């Protein structure tokens, strides 16, 4: 059986994206771990989800 664990989505700002997914779409914030001064590991999941989660990845530069 095949499955997905995470899907990465490039976002402009972490907190703005977290607010959108949790407040507007009702997703749960699964994890928010600081990896460095500029990077975080942020996972959100839709209500009732026990499978795939979205990894919110901040763009490294404007081209991303």
C-alpha cells in the first residue's frame, strides 16, 4: 500500500501561513520546531487527519 506522509508547501512567512491554515481552514498545528534562526519545521493537518500532513517551508529567497 502506498501513502504520503508530508507534502511541502513553500510559504512567504511561517506565522502568516500557520494562521491561515489553523484559523481559516481549521487545520491543527501538529509541530512547530525551530531548526535555525531562519528555519522552522512546521506541520499542519486537516481536522480528523491521521495521514498526510503539510510541511510549511519558508522560501529561502524571493525566487522561490
